[in-house]
């Protein structure tokens, strides 16, 4: 398929920004997204109770480094923002290497990579570095500076609502809290932005809500403050890690057989791509909040290689070299096709249910028996006629017939035009 370079270009623009679960990096990221889609930026004050959690203090950082006796920065936040553990408290002191070592993190198995570490909910500080540099530390004393602030502020997230013909919603969620990590999750952000642009330009049966939120605390905060909206959510996707070269992985909702689960399974089955469909488990990304038992929303997680299953995960090697334009474009296309399926998944009733109607005189069947050219199209027509009893949606028919949804949908449209089929209801709207 044709690749879309704009997806990779947005990742390149966002890559240098130091993001965390709060702070100016999140705001800067959302302002860049706002240039492409009309996000509303929301601020939730520190200290706000959100279920069992509390919105934390806001964290910002200006500079951070470890300097040796020669005045050289042996660890420098300015050269790569992964060098500083996220949410590190302010520090300014001289300390021995022995004092410093417990606050240093490296990856001995990948000595050229910088790890990504956080301490969001327990006051701490630390630096991350290449293991080859760690092994070279030999001075007896170092200047350690972390010019950061932890103070009352707010948690920031972006939200875009696109009203459709119905108030029922499709929710799309991605996390914006990670610093310079491309697959996790600049890839999810950029695919979500592209989907938002596309759906904004189309007529929509469903309403769409796009959330750009800090991981975990962001979804918890949104759910706590929007419980009145939750009953309108009919389908949803968490999008993350969609830029690497691995095969698509779709993690089902907690419900397991929700329409989004069946839609994504159908799309991937007929995509020609290698893929995996896995059951829900309560670990991962924000799907575990949306699928918590008090909400149990029909929201799955769309990704490529499962988190933690590629060596570059949560390290500086998750960089611009890891993500691929073709993976981003294919991920976008798969998600869009699932939305198109949900938009078109309607329930019909045959207007001629007693035996097959004569399709030939309506121009819907072969003029000469035995010809094979239109056999798939005609088989789709017969399946739709047979199963359109007011109880089966088009996706039910497509799965039963083992035919792509598009063929079944085209057959239904032709039968409606021939007045042999009438729309009965949208699935789920009894």
C-alpha cells in the first residue's frame, strides 16, 4: 500500500520534546497536534480526587547533569531527555561516586542504549546513562544538578469530539506522557491524529471522541470526570506501539466478543497480513482502565509488537530508526477499515423472505447459467438475502459466509436499491 510520509514527519516533530504525565512538554505536544485537529485542551488541578487516585503535582525540568571534576558533563539532560528519570526531585550538591551509584540506571545487556525510568508517585531522583559511560565513571566526587520543580499545577490532556448522526460514540485513546520514545508512543499519537483528520472530513453515523492523555492517571481522570458520557461509548480502541516492523497484535476488550473485537478480527483476517489476536489481560495500557469492571467498556488495544517484547522498548533505541512509514500507514489503514466496518454494520430485513426472489430480472444475477465471473458477488447477494431476518447484522453475515465485509455491504446496498431489502436497525440499538 502507499505510505503516508506525514505520519513519520509528525513523529520527527514531536520526538525532541521532554514529556511526562504532567508539565509543559505535554502542553507543547498538544499544541502541535492542535495545529492539525481542533483539540480542546483540558487542565485538571493537582490534588483533584479521581476515584482511588489523586492528580499529582506538576513536574517541569529546565536542566539536569552530572559533572566531573574537569567540568565535563558526563550525563547531560540537554543531549537526551531520557538521561533524567522522569519526576526527579530537585538536587544540587556534590556527592561521591558511592553516593551517586544508587541513583544511576543503565542497561548492561545493551551498553550503548539509555534506559527510560520514572518515579511518578514516590519522591526520588535518578539519572539514566549508557552502560559504557557508566563503567568509565572514576572520579571520587561529582557535581549533581537537577533543576526541576514539583509544585501545584495541573494534569493536561487533549480531547476532540466529532458529533455524528447518533450520540453513540467510538472512543480513540492514546498516551502522550512518554519523552523521546518513537514507537511507544509517538506512533500511536500520529496514527490517532491521522484518523481524527480523516473522520473529521467525513459524514459519520457514530460520534467520535479522541483522547490524547497521560498514561494511567489520564484515563482514570477522564473517566472520573466524564461518567455521564461513558454509557454512550459503543466501541473503542487504545492505539499504541504501531510503528515497528512487527506484525499487528490486537488485544480484545474485557468483554471478549464486543463488536469492536469482531470488527478488528474480521479486518485482520481478510487483510492478508500476519497478525495475532489475544485475549484481554489486566496489564498494559489504558484499556485496563476502560475495561475495569465498573465500566467494562468495549475497548480493545491495537498495537504491533506487544509492549516489552521488542528489545528497544523503554530505551533510547526506540528512536526514529525503529519506526517505519509503511507500518504507520498500514496501522492507520487497519484502524480506519475497522471504523468503516462499524459505520456500515447495519441490520436489514428481506422484503421477499419466502424463497429466493428472482434476481435475474432485476439485473443482479448471471444471464447465462454456469458462468463463474460473478460468482462471489452473487454468493454475497444470496447470503445477505438469506440472513437478513432482522436479527443478523452485516458483520454476522460476513463472518458466517467467510467473505470480506465490503462484499457483503455492497450486496446489501444493491438489494436495497432493488427494494428487496430494508434497513431494520443499527446493531445494538434495539
